[in-house]
C-alpha cells in the first residue's frame, strides 16, 4: 500500500450464522477507518471514491458466500486495490477458497494486495449436535491478528 492511512476504505462483508466475519471486518475497519457494508448495500458502480476495498465472508461449502461472488460478477472494471478475508469452522487452507473471488476481482482490474483468514465458531448441520466447533472464535487473539493485518495494509 501507500503508507497513507487516509486512503478511503470500504469493507464489503457477508456474515450469516454467528457474525464471525463481521467481527473480523469491524476489527479491521477500526484500524482502517473503513465503512463496513453487506454486498446488498453496495452500489457496484459507486466504488470510485474508495482507494482500498476489502471483500470478506465466511466459507460455505468450500466457497465464499454467494452474495459476495455475485457482487464481484457485477463489478465494473476498475483499477483498485483490494484485500480478501474469511472465517471458517474448518481447516486452515481457507486462502485456497478465496481463489474464485480473487479471480473475479483480478479479471476486473483489481489488484489483491493481501489475504487474511481465521477460525470461526461453527454450528452448521451435524456440528450443532455436538454444540459446534471453535467456541469462542474468532478470539481476541484473532481480532488482534486482524488489526495487525489491517495495519500492514497501510504500511
């Protein structure tokens, strides 16, 4: 990035079940002075005022949320800097699951400068029977890692 913390930033986040990804987005937004919006709240043609745009969601069936992918499909071509982030109850290879979104963004001229992922509390499907996995995640340690990630974006 440019080292300029005044870069106007938007974080677009879809966080459905437990608000895991929204918590991470809010932690990053606090550092970046960013707005956080859901994909349905974003006018894809009105992104010109932003120098950096974050795209995040939980991982659902090994993919980022369909609303975020649909938004990316409708974005006009822009030379913008972007970052991608996610939360998941599953493995630590979530950055591989960012690929479809990153491909959509780069096809439209976005430059994905970095990625972040962490575990999130998950009670989907049969996990509900055992009370879920990753209780207490994202944790305060995860939030601090998200804030440090956001600080790197401005360095």
